[in-house]
């Protein structure tokens, strides 16, 4: 029978008094969170709220990605491969969410963005220190990037710390070496503050894993998880590029970059080059 009032009664045991107990809003600090969207355009443009929320939401997800990648790195260093892969599986889901978010921002048309873009000043997504932190922990390290964050003590300290720490890939290669795989010795003592570059002598290690899957299942599974991670990252970069191209064309970035050409160059960066190179070598 249909309820004529079209309402759902609140059950008797549902808590109504939060005078002495923590509420949902208090737990999530919603007053602070929902008060953090402060448009700067004058007069305030309708679509600026979309632009702010899009980027703030991305920063929250990046915070979680960094949290999870640090944990995965710790698991690898402690020879706990399966827990590391569980964490990386979560990161992949977050990456999918981050990539899909670009479809929302893509609804911002060029005339709409032009109405408030000038109010952004020199601020730019290039200055996202959490994005740079994720790049660092995955292996794309660049000491020159620290100069961008000299004004921000917290960001500078975070990136400086990650610069001197092993990447996910460094720890994975060390894990393989401890398992008896013939990882080239220089990779195990390399300067981890520098970006990893392609090492041909590492490819045969992965070829052995891929051509004898049954005997190397754990390592094989880990390799594929890392490839998924990189592919998802590249898809995010590509969607970013296409959203920028769709919204501002080939204008220069607000932070001073060349815009689309600068973003396109990032597609040539790779975290795990040998895991892609080995695919050419596999024969059976």
C-alpha cells in the first residue's frame, strides 16, 4: 500500500540529540570543508565554484593516493608483496575516479572559463605539490621542482623528503633482488634522488618472469599491477591535456607554462620503462 504522505518515518532509535556525542558533520569537519570554496571573481561567476571543487576534490584524492603509495612502499621494503598489491589495487580505483573527474570540468566551455580565468593570477595546477609528491614516489623525480615550492615550508619539506627516499620501483627491484632475481647491482645502490632511467640489463630479469609465469606468479602479478598504475597515470595526463585543449586551446598556462605543448611532453615520461620494453622481447 502506498503511503499517502510520501514520507518515510524516522525510526525510533535514530539518534536526534548531538549535544554530547559526535555528529557526522563534526567527524568530517564539514563546516571547514564546505567553507573552503571561496570564489575570487568579481562579480562572482557561476562556474568558478565548479572549477574550485574540481581541483579541491582532486587534491583530496591525491592525498589518499600518496598515503596508499607510502604504505605500499613500506610493504615492499618489508617483503610483504600481497599487502602491497592490495594497496595498489585501491590506488588504481582512485586513479579511475580522478580521470573521470575531467569529464565534469570539460563541461566548462571556453567563454565560461574566460569570464573568470584572469582572476586566477599566476596560480596553476602545475603548483600542486601533492601531484608532484605522487610523481616523486613513483619515480619521476626532479630536483628543480623544489624551487617552485620555496614559498611553502610544508610542501618543500614533503618533496625534499621524498626526493631522497626510494621510489615504489626502487623498492620493487630491491624486493626482486632479495628473492634471488638477478637485478643489476648498480640499481640497488643508485642515487634515488634522481629519476630512474632505462636500464637494458634489467629487461632480461622481467623476460624471465614473463616467459615463466607459473614459476614466477607473484612477481608477474606485481609487474602487471605496476603497468596498470603507469597506464592509469598516463590516461589521467592525457585527459588533463585534452580538457585543457578543449577549454583554453593553445593559450599559455596561468603559471607560465606553454600550456598544451608542456602537458604533451609529460606523456613521454615513464615510471617503469623496462616493464614496457620487455613486451617486445617476449617470444612465448
